[in-house]
C-alpha cells in the first residue's frame, strides 16, 4: 500500500474516532487486518496500533 494511502487511512481513522463514528473506525481496522493477512509488509495495522500506545519519554 502506498504511503499516501496509509496516511489517508490513518487520517480517516483518527477522524472517525474523534467524531464517535466507531462503525467507520472498525471498518478501517478490518481493512488493515485484511491488508496485513494478504501482504506481510503492510504497515497500516502497525500504524493504527501505534496510535494507541503511550509515548516513551
């Protein structure tokens, strides 16, 4: 998946979460899971996981 597409998905995911559109957020996560299972180098799921990790000091 091209980097611009990953960035667009992440922006859409963050917007969906911020506005409370959890159906859309879950749909994006399912797309990321599908990408990860069909393409081991896909990083969208890793990026989404990273959004929910606390930052190291």
